[in-house]
C-alpha cells in the first residue's frame, strides 16, 4: 500500500505559529502543537488536504508535528527555508513568547478554509487543559502509529467513502501544493 505523504508547507506553519504567539503570548507548546494537529485533521477531512502537511509522530502526550516543533524552536533549516533571519518568538521552557514587537505576521498565506479550520482548532486546543488535549489526540490514528510516525490515511474519518478518499490521496497527495 502506498502511504499518503504531503509536501510540508513551512510558510503556513510559520504563519500559524506567529498567529498563535501574537494572539496568545505565552501559549504552551502542547496547546500550539495540538492546535496544528486538530487543524490538519479537520482540513484533511473537510477538503481532502491538510494545511501544513507535517510529519506527525505519535508521542506519549499526543501527536507532534515534527517540522512545526523544529520551527517553534527556531531551527536554522526552517529559517533558511522561509527566508528569515530569526523567528519573532522565543521558546522559554515549554511556552512560546513574542521576541519582538515586529508585526510581519502573514495570515494571507492561509486560505479562507485553512484560516477557519486553524481558528477552530486553536480555540479547541486552548479550551482544553493538558490532560483533555492529550486524551483528545489519542484517537485511532495515534494508537495505530504505536509511538511511531502517524499516517494521514488513518486521520481520515470512517465513512462509506473513506476507501475512495484514501485512493485519491495515494495518487495525488505528493503533487498537491499546500
């Protein structure tokens, strides 16, 4: 079986991280990363493509989008990829804080549907405490990964058309521009 893989969108991940830090200074990393997971999953099920296309690892406290986590830490690879010298936030312990007052936030890289799904996901994540978020992300896709890499085809909700959606994504996901 061909796995469904998407090309990661660092510009969208940067925009989402900047959005979270701008609107919720001091947001904890768990809430931020789970918001990205909720958003990718919601958009995948609604529009047959995720927002970020991150590689999700099933970790003890839920899915972690590896590239977004690296970006949150300010990894040089992602800075070069998006063409910035530094990120406008810092990671202090497990909280993301604004590093400066610069407002180079660009939500326009996110489509209307992506902004709506991400906004929903961010509110959902922030409305939960750590344990509730962890429990909400330990669903079938996380369990099936068995603390390894999660598969997008497992993130698709069960339904009569799931097999057709998976077949479509197996053929087309690698060509989609997120």
